[in-house]
């Protein structure tokens, strides 16, 4: 076996002032084990976790300032009673309509999604696929044979995104098998791994020599692998997280970051600018900023479109070109819609990608509505 390009150092603190953290993380699946919560809080939140699953680990929980009830990391991972409000849909972007087989989505011509796992390192409270973590859901499939056969039969597919769930929660052996099979399909030129593992458990990358070897093996000059990271707040960019991104880059992956705009987490232009600048410094530049989907349980995290665009523009003004590469988009049922500009009367958008190829690039103009958070709430400006 080749000598790995990077291995983790001794366990590093999350911040310079934080206590030393373990590489072998302890996971919690019930709110009862979260030490930072009072007994009354645990009791109140237990009913939330019965509807929407909870999962976290000791590393990530230690990033929370428990003296601050508005701590952004807390908002990311700890349930809130407001999640039980009757609001939104579990499948807000109608992914069911583009599901061609279990665990296989084909919405845009050149890209197929393989939902190859239904587990994440932790469960973000604003997740748009939280339905995958419900017992009655069977959308994801660890058996990707049907998906691979579908991709083989569609030569227009050049990009494959491994998602779920988080593909880096699978065993390295299983992930390598999938990468081998995808690499054998000649028309697949890009393999993307959608993951929040660098934020939740950076040692998954740092301590796995076999995984690092797989990165080097399958990311080649003619067929690239991309790590689509998911950092939502600058405090997630701990020393181990930054080392994990550096390790991925040194082992041949191209890294980029995408995240939604989340109330109480990054809906602040200074915070978003800090995140974007730091991401550009570590070689994981911003790719998409998503308008949060109207997913069931996500009412506490919604940000109106107009306010979101204003935050985004102010954040971009604070960084270099590499820190302002992100597009502010909405993953709507009909396609990926970029929010271009807003003036006193109108909101301007265009289809960046579309379910109907004829819509790609089409300009959309709506009457300005400062309360709207989703396309369906806007009125066309005729």
C-alpha cells in the first residue's frame, strides 16, 4: 500500500481554548444523553425527536456554547419545539417525481443522484431530506446496482452525486466498491460525494489510509472526484476540520462548499462573509448558497428571499473573487433557480438548471414580496 499523503496528528482541540477531543467519537441517538440540556429541556424536546430523528456526537456537541441559548451550533443540531408547527412538506421539492428507481434521482440531464445511505454523522435540524430518517421511509438504497445499470444505459449522464444520508458514513470497503463500478462507466467523468463529515467527524478522513488511497486512485486528471462539503458556520471550521479538507485536497479531490441560509445560524452578512473567506483560504470555496426549502419542521429556520439576497450581497462585498463564487439558488420542483437581483419593485431570477431543458437560462421576473420565502409565493410581474 502506498504511503498516505496525510494522517492525522494527535487529537486536536476544536479551538485553541477547547479541551482535547477524541478521535473515536461517541454518538448519541436520544436527547437524554446531551449533558448541556436541563432535564426540563430534555423532556420538552423528546416529543420533537419522536417525529424528527436526533443524532449527534461528542465532538460536535462540544462546539456548542451552552451558556448561550442562541448559539449557532446549538441551532444546527439541537431540536426546537417550534419544529412541531404544522408547516411545510416532507418532500418540499418533489424529489419523488424525479426518482427513477429506489435510491436513484435523475432531474437534470447530465447528473444522477444515488441516495446510497440513510444515515448522517448527525442530523441537521433544517434538513430537507429528514424524511429519509423516518422508519417508514425507503427512498435510499445501499444496493446501487439498479442505479449503476441506469447510469450505464444513459450516456448523457456525465456527473454522479453520491448522497443520502452521508456516503462517508458507509464503510470504506463499500464506498470503494461503488467508486470502482462508477469508474468503469466510460461516460461518467465526475463523481461527487455530498458530505458533512468534515464538519461532524474530520477523523473519518484523517485516520483512514484506505479512504485516502481511494481518493488518489479514483480522482484522476481525466475523471475527477469532488468533495461537496457542507459547512454552515465559521465555527465548524475547527483545526481538525481544516486538516480534513487539506487531506482530501492532497489526495486528489477538488473541494467546494454548499449550504443553506439558516435563521439563527448564518443569516448575518458578517458571519456569512467570514465563512466564505475562510473556505476560500482552505481550498474549499463556496459553490451554492441555498434558499431554505419549505420542508416540514423547518419553520424556525426560514429566511425570506429578499432578506436572504440582501445578506448574501453584503457578504460577497467583504471577500475576494474566490470567496464570492457562490450562487444564491433555490432548489424548486421545476429546477435550480438563481436569485439574480432585487430592486424596489421586482425580484429577478433565472433557471440555472431545469427539469425541462428548454427552461435553462429562462429569466423570471416577479413582484417584490418581502415576506415570501419560496417561489410559489411570488406573483409574476407582467
